């Protein structure tokens, strides 16, 4: 799967579950740090996010 589609799916999953990045632009070092603190309540969501 092309990288831009993976990025789009990840952003869609985060938005669906109420995680909104408030920084200036995606895929920067700050955005990657934000992704390390994202957590989910359901184990299945965490597994899907890890992939």
C-alpha cells in the first residue's frame, strides 16, 4: 500500500476516536512525538494503531 494511503488511514482512525493533532503540520518530528502518547481504551484499537 502506498505511504500516502497509510498516512490517510492513520489520520482517519485518530479522528474517528477523538484524537486531534493541534500542531502545524503532519509527519514532522513534533507530530511523531504526539503519536507516541496516543492511547486507546480498547485493546483492538491499540493493536490496529500499532500496525
